[in-house]
C-alpha cells in the first residue's frame, strides 16, 4: 500500500483532536469522586448571631450544591431545619438558638458527590438588639410592572412584631416615608402609588428592644409601556426573495422586541414560533414559499415586561 503523504496524516490527526475536543464539550465531567470541603461555620463553633453564613469550597464542574441543616445532629436528627439547592458556594440562613449540624453535596446534570462529613455548631440566645432579619423576596434590584408586590423576610427568635418601611429617598427623612407599617408576621403586600425606584427594609421588635435594621433592598416599579415601534424595511407591498430582513427603529428603554408574523389573512399567526422575541431591531425572515404574502408588525418590551403599542401592520410577498 502506498504510504499516505504527511499533510494528509496531519489533517487526520487534527480532525481527531477536534472531535475529541467537541466530545469533551458535550460530555459533562463526573464529580462523583470529588469531595466538598466545609469552611464555616467550623466544627464546634458557637455564634451569637442568628444569621449564619454557610461557606464551603467550590467543586470543579459542579452546577449546584445541596445544603442540609438538622438539629441536633445527623446521627440522631430531631428536625430537618434546612434542605435547599444553592447555585453558589455561600448561603445565609437565619436560625433559632440551638445545636445544629450541617453538610453539603455537590451536583451537576449527570453526577454528584457524597455528602461532606457534617460539622456541628451552636447558636446562643442573646438580645435581638444584636440581630437583623434577612430579606427574602423580592430580590435586590427587582424589576416589576405589577403594582402590588409581596414582601417577605425571615422570622427572628425573640421578636413579636416587624416594622416594614419603604421609601424613595433611601430613608433620609424618617417623617416622609412612603410606608411605615408594623405587623406580626413576615409578609406584607404593598401597592405602589406610582412608577418609581423604591427602597425597603425591615426591623424586628419586641416589647423591650429593637433589632438592627436589615439590609436595604432596591426595587423598580414601572408600568409605563415603551413607545410604539416604527417599521423601516421592507416597505409594505414589496416583493422580495428569501431571507427577508425586517428592520425597525430602536425604541428608548426597550430591551427586547416582539416580532409578529401573520398569514395572508393578516390575522392568523404564521406558525407557533410567533410572536418571536429578539434583542435587536432586526429579524431575518426565512420561511414560506414563493407567492406567500406575509403580514408583520413589531412591538417593544422594556426590562419590567411592559409591551408597547405594536407598529402598523405591513406586508411583503415572497418572490
């Protein structure tokens, strides 16, 4: 057999390397032999803070972590206190005074590690003046077009009520707050008076003491839709070959655009793909056959999910 030329062999080798690389990208590495190392709270640690900051070392190729906390220990559990999936390798959770153990398991889409060896810690009872509740919902920098939102936070051992405050001036003037409400639970529904950026915080209280204020979270309420889209090309009534580039003017405050395509009756959506959401002010239409008449329009969407008035309906015919 005649030997293959060297360039040919090099090409085969490179192709094999490329194939191996692509397989590595597709096949998710197993983490079953990896271990999770817990960092804090350390074993036998005693804390006077009810808000516990759990921290462990990240595991390569892990996508999530399964965190469990029991009281008093896993050998003889009296109660499963926390059983949650965490995307990061840090998590804060508020606990009542008591003795606890915690452990973590790393996971990805196809494998998981064993649980780490559990560590024990103790939360010591103390005055609520040294504590602060944790805000749980909505998340910081939340965007919404819903006028009424449910605000939630963690309970605090020793507290009998909670002061909920919301403002638009970062609490600079305590006498001019948007809301200052005291309730017994850990949830309140609030209706925003107008579109604006708001700040909110919570303080636990009892008959003799006040806790520290929570962190301040920001929320933006906006129910004003973006302006109407103006179509640019193709001019209505044009006959064009595929693909057809649909373009329109960018709209201030728009982060997405919703492209509507209809059949020749101008009311039936062209197929299940429409309306199609894009991030730019251009869309390539590459469907249909010669002679099809396509109607289309576009609307703008802002970050809060408001949809503006759609453009007038234009049409084009496929060549």
